C-alpha cells in the first residue's frame, strides 16, 4: 500500500502534454512489386516530432500497398514474394471479378494479406523494435506515386 497524497486517476493526465506529429512519405516504386525499408525515414520523423514516449502509427494510404515489420534479408523478401504469388497469383487476370477494366485484383489481395499499418512504441526517443525488426513499405501495383502516413502521438 502506498501512503501519500490521494490522487484521482485524471490528475495524471493534467500534468502531461500530449503532442501530435504527422508526416507523409512518398514512394514511386519503378516495378510492379517491391519492398522498401522505411525504418530510417520513420526514425527521422520521430526525431523531428520531439516526442520521447508515445506511439508511432505507420500506414499505407493506398489499397494496393502495405506496411509491415520483418527482417531486412533478401532471401526472406524473395520467399514473401513467392508465397504471396501462390496465395494471390497475378494471372490469369480474368480469374478475378475485380479485373473489369483493371488488372490489379491480385495487388488488392496481397495488401489484405500483408496488412495496412503497423504501430511501434516510442521509448526514450527511439523506435522500440526488436533486434532484427525493420519497417517496410510493400508495393503490389507500383510504377506511380503513393504515400505512407506517419502519425506520432505522445509526450
């Protein structure tokens, strides 16, 4: 039991000033598919935010792109591409109902599998990632500009 001044739960929030930071990262992957390690850009956003403790949301703002966390190892990236192609093959294009006037239904499926966003804790002004974890932008229908939102809240 702690003896001292009685505090109400809401007193804790009165002393904290929650800050917010927003940045868009733009990418134009020159191929249809690709993975881009965006950890350095997200770390720069955290530094610019001056937020020491908080949460960092990173999400793809397009329905044929993804943000995910994994190891930055080329063999793993190749394995992911092969696995995704088995789950949602590009061809035959006519096998997808969505592909009427479009040819990117497989990219929508791949994004659904890989996910829209990640949330990473910020601790002592650094991303709280595991030893091999990196943040990636996954592109499944590239060759045009797309953006990723980085939203940081904390103190």
